[in-house]
């Protein structure tokens, strides 16, 4: 490659002249004199201030509108609990083999900003206030274990195996008792 040429500089010998027609150029784009008088400066400052205050008012309205839109999106995610509702508390130091949730607890007081005071079923209060993000609603199914609720498959399988073991051992003991009685009968 050869040497790069110097950057192009247009000739300054002639100026572009614009036609001075007041109708074609709007008032705010017309060129004003370089050294205006005090009255003209005051008018210009008033115009600038009024434009600035209009823009500022519009920005404030827009920011308020944005805030309400953002808050309305967040309101759907916040779960609020009622007084006396049963909840579980999140285990922050969860490790493998430990429970993810502690509970059940009951909401005893409601404070501001999604903060709650919880108490255990025996009536003792939890040591500190709890944020609502660390709580999970506790439903009736997780409290009541009854025949009408279906057990998870692994639990149902263990129960079935236990019942079969018990039935098998009972059958073996019945057979051994039956053999003893047959042997005792001929005497």
C-alpha cells in the first residue's frame, strides 16, 4: 500500500449564501442579531425558561407514569398474608439432607413493608420479624394426613411392602402353630 493522502479540506474561498425569505424559515429558527439589547435578552431568557419548565413538567409526569406502571407489575408478585394464616418459614442455610422449610407457624402480627411476626402453634413467638418473601403459605393438605389424601408413590410403596412383610410373617407363624397342633392331636 502506498502512503495515505492527507485528509480532504474543502476550499474556503466562497461562502454559501441563503435566500432571506421570512416566510420559509419559522420564527424560532431565524438568526437573531449577535449583540441584542437587554429587552431582547430578557425575552429570550423568558422563552428558554418557559420551554425548560414545560419539558421538566413533562419529564416529571412521565417518570410518575413509569413508576406507577412498574409498581403495578410488582404488586402481582407480592403475596400478602392475613392474621392467623398458617405459613412455613424458608430455611436460609439449606444443605443437602435438611428441610427446606420450617413450620408450621401462624402469623400473629402484620407490620409495614411485607414484614410479619410469626408464632409457633404452641404460642411462642419467633425470635425476629420475618420478611414475607421468606414465607410460604401452608395449605390444609400439608397439615392433615388422612386416608383421603394420596401418599407419594415412594411412601405408598413402603407402606405396601411393610403390610406384605407383616402378612407373610403372620402366615408363617400360623403354619408353625398348625403343625404343632397336628402333632399333638394323636396323643
